[in-house]
C-alpha cells in the first residue's frame, strides 16, 4: 500500500486544512512550551507541581497535535467535521463560562471569536457551503 500526502485541492478544503494545521501548531506549542502556553492562556501553575505542566503537554499538546494531524493525513470530510465540532464545542464551553462564571472579558471575547472561526471553516467545507 502506497502512502501519498493528501494535498488540498479546493478552496474549502484549503480552509479546513489550514484550521487543522493551526490546531497542530497550537498543540506543538503546548507540547514543547507548556509554561508559555500556561501564560498565554492566563493560567497559573505552582512551581512545586510538575503535574500541571505535564497535563498541558498531554491534554492540550498531544490532543491538539493528534486531531490536527489526523485531519491533515486522512483529509476526509468527516474528519474535518470532527475538527470543526471540537472547535465548536470549545467555543460553546467558553460561552458557557462567560455567562455563568463571570468571565466576560475582552480576552474571552477574542478567544470566542477565534474558536467560532476555527469551527466554521471546516464545518462549512464539510457541509458544502464552500467548495
């Protein structure tokens, strides 16, 4: 069985592929620079607790790299749908937090908008809104 890198052909597939590549980039940052990721996400970790850093590497870094690479390597509409749904639920989680946790800040609004765009692009391709 030969393996060929599935290169995107249409504009919609390029947009979905770009979201997957961005997801891999975010995951790589969390995997290889977890303390920087914690600062960017405005989270704190006690220096005496390395488990917080390992959780960022594993749960954020590994998961994001895995889902992004899976979407890039398989390049199937249903995989792009999973990527879009994951970002949509991340946006939903941020919205719930903004409404119930009193986290209505400019930072959260910007992150919400980014997550909505990252969800919309692969979902629009999957559902045929962009070709």
